[in-house]
C-alpha cells in the first residue's frame, strides 16, 4: 500500500458519564465521532486500523470495556478496517484502583522514592527472575490491569510479558518497508499519587532494536516528562522512534523536533471525550496518513495529520483549523535512516473495505497469522472466562493439573498449544457457539 491510514483516538473514558452526570452529552459526542469517521473515510479512503493511546475506560472496570468494545466495533466497520485491527495501550484510567492492595501500595511507594538508576533493580525484585513462572508479587502488581488486559487480548494488544509490557504491531508499505507500532505501558506504577517525574517505564520497554527497513511509531499514554527514568529513555526513543504518540494531558498539539542529530514528530492526541465540559478541554481526535517518499536514495516518512474537533455551534466534529493555520491538515516529513532500497518488495494485501464476513476464496488465501488473529478476536470478544475455560478444557489444550481458573497467561498459552496441535478448527467451532448468529463466520482452519 502506498499510504498507511490510521484513526487516532485517546482518553475516551467510558464510564465517566455515569459518575459526573454527563451521560447524554458524552454519548452524543461519541455518536458524532462515528458520523465524522464516515465523512473522513469518504474523503480519504478506508483506514488500516485504529490507534488508542490509553484511557479507554474511566475506572478500569469490565462493564466499561464492554461498552467500549461495542463502540470500537462500530468505528472499525465505518472506517473499513477489520474489527481486530485496533492497537491499544493502557492509561491511568484503565487501572482499577480497587484492586490495589496494601502490598502493591508499598511497591508503588518504593518506585516513587527510588532513584532513576534503581528502577530496573526494583522491577526485577517485583517480577522475579524465573522466565517460566511469575512471582506472587508480580501477579499482585499487575492485578490492577486485569480487566484492561482481558479486553486488550481481543486485539492482540496485551503485553508481550509482565517483564516486557509492550505490544507491537506492524504494517508494510507496498515497497516492503515496515512501519512498526510500538506500544509501551506507562502505568506499571499508577494510583492516586501519580505526579510528573514519579512514574516508571523500565529499560525492557525503552530499549528496542534498530532493524533494517523498520521504523517505529512509539505509543505511550503519558508524555515522557512524567517518568522518573525519562533521562535514560529519551535518547533511545527519540533516535529510534520517527513518531511519538501520547495522550493523558488532554491538550492536542503536534510538532517536529530536531535534536541530537535526529528528527522525530511528537503528536499529543488530546482527548476524544475528556471529563467535564468542552470548555475545560476540547473533544478531539485525529486521522493520520503515513506515506513513504524517496529522493536520491534517501527515504523519508511523510506524516499528514488531519485534526478533528468538536465544534460547539454545529454540535458536530469538523476540521480543527486552529492547529493547522487555517488548512484542513498539516504535513510533516521526517528522515528515515533505517530505510534502504528493497529490490523485490513482497506482495502486500490491500486494505479491506468489507471487514465483516469472509468468503471461501478469501479463506483459501488467508495467511495463518491472520486466521489465528481472527480466532483470538472472537475468543476474547464474545466469551467470558468461564466459557473460555470450558472451550479450552473441551478441546483438551489446558496444562495438566489445573484445579481452578487460571490467569489470562494460561489461556493464551493454551491457545498456542491448540495451534501447535492443529486444534484451532475445533476451538473455532466451539467459540462460534457463543457468538451471536449474525456475527458468526465460516471456519477458516
């Protein structure tokens, strides 16, 4: 594909309207987002996916994610991408504070009081060193994100592991060059005492490899000045990330930064539906277009930002011309030193304009990874933990010796086991019995 087109949302806060009396207003604004997405699709073309830089929920509750999932399904259908083509990262409102016990409060306090140089040491103590088994403290440490992580699994956006809580997705240009979306977790240490300079990332997140013909779009809910270890993280992120997407502060802005012999684009999303009234902070979101350009053997990434803003007088979203000096969009160009000429680019699938349903011809040519991703979406989207456990037990892919329901880690491992044992067709058939009839699809395995 010549362009990669994404819808960028942030700080949606499903559930806030139940607490502050703004239900009808917030729902009306979200409905307006869906209508505006239809306008933008007709103008620009279908999108490749959705990016959400945190705060999907307001209090990290399952009921909030249930509502968010229905809305995101609708957005995906409207913009023309697969419903699973959503990349999310957690924000502070995705933390369920009711699941933070005294022991975790003490862990948080240790992080807030330590030096930047001791962040990794304390993370190692909390998470343990055995790669095959989580420590008791690690399980407790991430319990506050349990509902978020269950939700993120349907989009393959859960952490690679507790020791490396990042999620990675990538899309190829028609030339074969890769744009990799690298999502970091800013809320490992997060509670009512959050303050700038006291949160942590850890080196497992901000150290990522440079690879030939791969450039990064880094996603992090909190801007980097919120982190105790910003000084260690920033040199790597700014030299290896061509674009940095952030949320949290509810003030939309974008700018190109040139420093330390490199250049990158900073894009603060603003908030799609922030708490309170529109006078406090604007309701906004963005459409983004990434295009690869070449001149004299050097490659650059052209990034077009189409900012959309709630217009009070119209009660609709429209162009945010205040941020673009009167134009409908603003375009930036950043050089890409990791891109080089690829002589024979691999074939790239076109953007799907009919994401719901699939015919036999499409199934026959569907890559294995796409089949598996489709199964994961249905598995996590429509089944509660009891149903998921029952399916895995019936197909006999759970580890032996289980005496009680296990964390998502075991469920994910069981799905990988089913894949290795060629049992994904059986899993699919069982999952479809729990999917509403109108949403069921033919078994692709």
